[in-house]
């Protein structure tokens, strides 16, 4: 089985189209998995959800999907509130109906962040205001008892990474399709991929005693159009991130 894994599209339709085209050019995959945060951001949330409605994939719910689906507007951040204003009621309900986790062929677990929380980084910790890979024991503690899984697909940090734990489990984060950098206030920190590319991963799990084969893919796309869209919606920090992969003044 060849699995294409994408995550954190955040309403960036040109980036999504580039990833789907690149995947097709590489011969496609047996299964496409979307790890959530599909629409939140100052770009094209409604159009992105319309495009995804025509894509055959297994999808889980991200924290922003949940927030857009459930929070009152006054409790939302600017990206979620913009998304709520742009999408349809049916799209909002569909975001809320996505599952928190999905088991694929029993041995593969797909989720947005960590098993206990859709806002807790699984592979990462905050160090001097930036995300870095965490220690093995802390990753294992956040995983808890994930029974029978040899492969865990996670997202949320927007950082492409892979860790093989001492017990043999492999955890993979494909990076972000549409948001190469962001900042967060709780606690203050940034995530920066360092380039504007749209990112996803191709995974061949292999047998029970084999290492998975993983290709991390960084795709060129027309990021300037996305940056201009962010500027038109007065989200200048998004525009900088889309152009550079870094946050301004971080």
C-alpha cells in the first residue's frame, strides 16, 4: 500500500491543487489521508472545502476544524472567524462531523495532533520560542497506549518530521500543505518551515518487521497569489509567512 499524507491546508487552494497535481504526476497512491485543519485562514476556505469534497480521501478533524464547527464567533481567532464567515452551513457541519482519529488497516493510526488532545504537539516541544523535536520519552508519554499501531500519522506543528521510537513504532508528520509558518500565543512560539513550498509525504508502510519507506515532498506553487490574497484580507503576517516560510520579527 502506498499512502499519500497531507495536512494543514488552511484554505490555501493553490497549494492544495499543486500537491494533488504532483501526486498524480508521481503515479498517485492507493490511499490519500488528510490530517485536518482544512480551511482556517484568510485565503480560500469555501473554495478549498468545495475542492476537497471531490477528492477521495480519508480525513480526520483538526483543532481549527473543530473550532470553526463549534465555537461562537466571539470566541474565535481571526482566521477561524474569517473561515466561518466564508463557508456554508453545510461545510461547517461537515467539518464538525470529521472523526478525531482513524485506524487504517489496523496498524496505522491517523490523527491531527496527539491521542489525548487535538492541540498538543506529538513530536515537538517549544524551545526558546520555537518548535523543535522533543525527547523520545516525552513523545512516548503523549502517545500513551496506542494498541497495535506500528505507524502513527500526525500533523498540527506544520513541521515535516519522522521519529522511530524504541518499541518500533514510527511517527510521521508530513508538514503543511498551505501554511509554512505561524505563531501561537499559548505559550508564545513560532513554527517555521523555512521556505514557501507546499508539503506532503508518500508512505509505504511495509511489513510488520520492515521500516516504512517515506518520501517527504516539497512542491513549488504560485505562492505569491496566496500572499496577495492574505494581504487583501489585511493579514500581513500570513503574507510574509507564505512568501518566506518564516514569521516576521520572530
